[in-house]
C-alpha cells in the first residue's frame, strides 16, 4: 500500500515551508540573548545598517498577551525587561534581503546586567538561587501504593539502592523549524508552517494578538519530521513571523538554520532517578521507593506532562505491592526542555531497567529469572492502582526475545571468550511498557473530533487536525476509512490540516494518532455508511460504484453528506488527578528488547552488533510502517544510549552542529530485527494500539545492560560515551586495586 504523500515527496512536488513564497515577501530573524539570566538595560542598533529599511519588533509591539500560551503563562514571546536563558528572543528583524538581514542581526547589541544563574538540577532543587516563583519547582507528583515504610522495616528483605542519570537529546528532525505568515488587523493572522499541533499554535496566536478565534488560521505545510520537537516550539516561531507580518504589513518567512535550531529549541529533559528497592531473598519485589527529577530549563512549556508520563512509567511492567514515587521538574537557566518521543518515559525506564539488573545481581538471580518472578499479570495492579484487564503476557514476550537473539547461548559463549579478548562482547535486555494516548482524563478533556465527507464522485474526504510528518498518519487514516467503508484505498482523501477547515482532533503526540484519532476516523467513516443505509440509498452489500451512486444521489437531493465523531472514553476507566491514581491509560503497549554489543577496551568505543525488538501493540495495521516505527525508534535509542551528548556551557549548547553532536549513521546501526505479538485492543481501530513512542523506551537500558555484561562495569549514566566508559573503567580498577597501590590525596 503506497504512502499517500510518498510520490509527491520523492518527485519534489511536496512543498515544505521554505518552498512557500508570496509577493512582497520579507525574511525574518531573531536577535537573542547571549546571557543566561539578567536585566535588559538597553538595545543598541549599530552603525552601517540602513535601519529605516527594516521592520523591527520588540515586546512592546505585541498587540495581545506577551506569552506563548500552553499550560503555564510564564514564557514570553519576546523578553521584556529580563532574560532567563541564553538564546532567549529579544528583538525581531525583517527585510527583503536575507544577506543584509544577517548583517543587521549581528549589529544589534543587547546590554544586559547579569544575575546569578542556575545550571544544574541539584542547584535548582537546593534553591541556590530562586529563578522561578517560590521554589524553582514547575510541577511535582506523588504516587502512593501500599505501605512502603512498613515493607522496608522488614528484617527479611534485601535493600538495593542506585542513582541513574540521562542527558538531554536533540530531536534533529531533517527539516528545521520554519513559519511564514500574513497578518493585518482587517483580515487577521494566517500562518503556514512545519508543525505537529495546529490547534496549539492557534491557541497561542489568539492570545498573542488578542483576536477572536475565527480571525486566526493555522495551516500545516509539509513537515519533515518532528519527534516532539515541533509540538510546542512552533507556537514561538509562528508568533515571531506573525508579529513581523503584522507590523510590516507584508508576508514574513522565518526558517532557522541548523545551528539556530539546535541552540534555541527544546530538547529531551535531562533526568536524575534514585531507586531504593526492597526485595525478598528469593527475588520478589516488596517495595519500590523512587525519586525522579527532571531539568525543565527556563520555562514550564510541557514539563509538567513530561514529568507525569515519566512518573507513571517509573515502576515499569512489574507487580509490586508497595510503591512510592516522588517526582519534580525544576527550572534552570537553559533554553526550555520540551517534548521528545517517549515524553519522560525513556528517562525513568532507563533508570528502572538498569536498576532491575542490579537488584537481580543482589539476590543472586539472572536478570531474566528476576523479571519472570515479578512481571505484572492480568488482575494485578500497576503503581497507580490500575487493574490490568487485558491479556498481558510479558513472559511470552521475554521468551521470544531471548529465543530470537539466542540470548542464553551467547551469554555463555561471551563469558568464556571475553577474559582473553580486548574486544569484549555482551548481551542485555530491557522489559518495558508504554501507555497509549493522553494520561488519565486527558483524552476526555480534549474531546477530539473527526469529520468525514463524501463527494459526488464517490470519494471520501477525512478531516482531522493530526499531521503527517513522515510517520505515515495519512496512509493509516486512509486505510482505516477504506476498511470501514469497504472502499478502495485510492478513494480516500486526507484533508490538509487547516484550522479554518478541519475540526480539532487533538495534537499529533502521545502515541494517540492511530489508536485514538484512528478510531474516530473509523467511526466517522461508518457514520457516512449508516446515513446512506438509513436513507434507503445503500444496501447491506455494495460495491464502490454503488457507494458512489448513493453518495451522488444523497448530495443532489439532500445536500452535503457529512459525518462527525467525537471521543468518548472506554467504559470503566477512572482517574483521580488529586491522588494520581487509577487508570492512567486506556491501554499499554508491551515490549522486551535485546541488544548485543562489542566494547573495545582500548578505545572504549561501543558498537551495537545485533538488536531484537519484540512488542505487543494490539493489531498491527500496516506491517511495513509499524516495523519502520520500531526501527526508527531503536535508531534514536542507540544514539541516546551511546553518542548523543549535549555539551552545556553556561546554559548554552556548546556542540550545536552535526559535526560534533554525534547522531548515529546507517554505518553505526545494527541489524534491527522486529517481531510483533498481536493482542487486539477492543477500543482501537481494527484492534490497534499506539506504537510511535514505545521503541525509544527500551534501547538505552538494553544496551547499557549489555555493556555491563561485556565488561563487568556498571554504567549508570547515558550517553555512555568512550570518555564516560573510560572513567568508569578507571574507577572500577582503582576500587579493586590493593590498598597500598591506590593513589594518595
């Protein structure tokens, strides 16, 4: 089944933001702070630039609220009086000549009186400086199940502790951020751009310009990747382009180059997770006490919901009668962190699965046997008290993953061969789950809507706000509608996301597009069929030609043939936001991933040689796309685990180029072998669950567990760069050296 937009992309007909143009177009740029925190004293415009030819915008030019509206109202569109991170936008410039525009950007000087900044999560938690409200804490959560303190008081248990850290990660989508806008008081504001969530941008622009909703129009252009990086940030660049267009009276385009995109936009939240686990001597979990903390950067953005998902996933796919999770996300003076595929779960799952190997070792069990004794089963409860009602079988997934990877034989072989080898081999795995859709009551709050419309030619047009960004959403929506109606795939059209033409079906995030929105597509398509049948125009058995004839007759005699579906939660789901307990998600995808690695003990480089990904994601709708999602997520996970190290210097990304931010290439990736176990979900289209985020959760802990198996060296921080691995080797060697051979202070 060919991709809906595939031909246009490979032939060059697809139009991305930078391909769009309008008569009288101006180019826009952003002048940013070089200081992490301080008071703006003055803005100077240097000599040698014809400033009268430029459109210049500052905070005072914003006609509405100086805020990028999302969850909190804390992040300004343009800094006004103070800056809170390097790269914060202060001044906007527009000109027809992009080369002169760059000269002008370099000629603007922003004089700032510096204030003491906070750069680390620990300093923020300690309140070394208060930089956000009363305590630097954007959000905190508490999950409580059972009696954790009573469990730890038992004399017959083993207590295992560990601390785990993960760094920031850049989304590195292939197309940088970009927007183009036409805006004026009479006609309102229209933006076209690269984005995941048109109605997020719409909401932000309504506030920025103080206009009624119908005066704001947001249109998604072809989008070259997102991975979460185009969830919230497009509201910022859309506001900048629109403000310049508003002030100049001409169309304005802003497209970042790669350096600006990497320096200024959001990244995955750095994390620190502390585990304290109580387990019986025969390996049964008694209690889990988890402290999960995220660095949110300078403004709240989506940090509270990233923290939420990370918190809920922190105890993993295990049954433990007593669980306590305390989590916080705090402010630092770095550019705000935000959405990235996985949305907090990769951080907490990395920590958990590294810790589970440590606990297994402490009680003398193999990693696989320890997990078998603790996997959650139907009828048992998660950390939030959600009763598992579906037929979950983690043991089956584990069995298949170990079998496909030849885990047992390789583990024995590597143990025999490694002592005599410089190139040491190891194998490790991770078991995990990922909730599909918005957390708790989020989907009910969104109340997403999808519409379908039949044409006189007998075609069906599906209208949603969910965006195609390379993941195959348009193809899957067309497939779902075609299956529901019994029509050919080619008879289904997917409308371009445009807030003036499509309903709000919610954001393209949270592994919800195929499962939640796809179910609405299915329902809207069936609504057309029901309307034709109830009108006596369509028999129970029909052909594509019969459908076309019925649709034509209906439209000619009765008017437009349309159907609308709205989200309603599956029965029996209950969530309590006050206690953070109950049914966190309608369903989960489940997985076991196995990584095989080689570690060069001379250069400390690690290469992943083989990777097996086994998952249960309900019913697989499109096997090729589904396998591609898994392969792509694993590839990102390999980078997260080993090479993608964001280097920070005074709150700024110091390695914001693709020459020194090391993303894996095809040559660095292993063979990725993907296997699906199917268990249809009753409330997904055709039985499907969400799949998009699951594959980023498991690779990092599987790879780090394999490194420990190869070397005996326990790495508790990612990325496991050669430098970090060498330090760990040196520390391990020093710890095992005779007392008189150890270095003296």
